[in-house]
C-alpha cells in the first residue's frame, strides 16, 4: 500500500471518529435542551409576568404622580381660597365695625333720640320719651311716667329704622352674614350641622339605668351665645317620648337662678325623616333677656337635643340660632 493510500485511510478513520463524536455531542445537547425546555418555559413566563408587573407599576406610578400633582394643586387652591376668605373676613369685619360704630353714634345722640311721644303697638303712648339703652330685642326709655322698656316688636317702624333694629336692620344683616361666612359644617357622631362656633366633645354622663351611652358637644362665643348638641342612646325597647324630653328641658331652664317671666313655645318638626320638636324659650334674667332655641330629634333608640342659648347682648342671636337649627341633619358622614 502506498504512502498516499495510508494517509487517506487514516484521514477517513479519523473523520469517522470525529463525526461519531460530533453526533454524540449533538445528541447529548438535544437531550439537555429537552431537559431545559420546562425551565426555559418557566423563565419565559416569569419574564412575561415581570414585564406585565412592571408595566402595571409604571401605569400606577403615572396615576400616582398625576394624583399627587392634582392633590398638590387642590391643596394650593384650598390654601389660596382660605387666604382670600381670611382677607375677605378681615375686610368685612372692619366694615361691620365701622357700621356698628356709626349706628351706635346715632343711638347715643341725645338730640335725635328724644321724642315728644312714641306710640307702641300694644296701644301704650310714651310721652316725652328719651332713649336710654338699645338692645337687639328691646329698648329702654325715660318718659314722663318714669322708666321702662319696650320690646322691639312693639316699636313703630320709623323708630326701628332710625335705631337700625328689627328685620330690616343693616347691622343685624351684616352680623348674620359674618356668622355665615365663618360657619363650617361639623360632623358630630351621626349628626351634622353648620355652625360658626366650633363644637368640642365634653364629659357627659346621664345617671339612668336605661341609658347606654351619652355624648355632648359644646361651644361658646364671646357675645354670650352658647351652642350644644347632646346625644343619648337608650337600651333597646325603651319607650321614648319627645314631649317628655321637651318639658323636662324647659323646666330645667326655667329653674335657673334669676329667671322671671318665662315664656315658651313648642311645635312639631322633622329632621331627615325623623320626628322632632322645636322649642323656644325666653325669660328676663339679671337685667337682660335670656333666650334658648331648641331642637329635639328621635332616631330609633337615640335622642338628640341641639340647643342655642343667647341673650339680648348676642349679635343677631335669633336668626343665627335659626340658621344653626335649620342646618341639622341626621345620617352617616359623607
């Protein structure tokens, strides 16, 4: 055999071995690939899930950023609104003070507040009358027969206009407007009302076996006006009576020290579909008049009493009390 043939034979044998080895490695790779396919599928699913999760995260982040921007904008608007309201209130307060000052100057001008006679609505005639003191609900006079007071409702229209009293009073209207501007809706454990005086929960206990819970919220203004809201929850099955609650409350007020000539008026009402009673009380006390406007509400085993107490020194006491009581609602907080 020639040398060339020997070389070719060896190359053929080496190629066969190399080819066999390659086929073996290919088969081994195929086997390993088959084993890796489940893991690859799991990896693809994980990557797909991660991609979806990331896309959701990015979408949520965009929404969160937008909400944050909107919240920031709303917060800024709220702050700007509060600043404008504060400035408006300050300006209005200055205007109201100037108006009250002007009215008081007129009321204390002796030359303009002396009258040959004043005819009251009840038929009385005050001769040579001179105004001594002006309050929201009454005016005190010196006259030929002595000294006495007349309720605002008894005064002639011309005098009411001159003294800026009654339903057409400009200062009263401004006081009501000022109270409305600072009034805020307050949530009191199931009851809401709009009140210019902040109400704060105070310790309150009712010594009755049928009472399971009692709460009371109170607030007071500088001009002798007080507002309170009391809620009493009774044991299930307790027979409740609005008339009894109203009568008991009116007796308690009438029993206060210094009370004289008490008057009261009670009428039916309704608050948020629940039965209610309105009660008005007035009396003389320590040289001025005391008033209370009350609202009693029966809601299942609960009874609410909202009370506004004011005196003849309270600015626009009665209309502000009416506004507070007319705003009362029973129900869950919005």
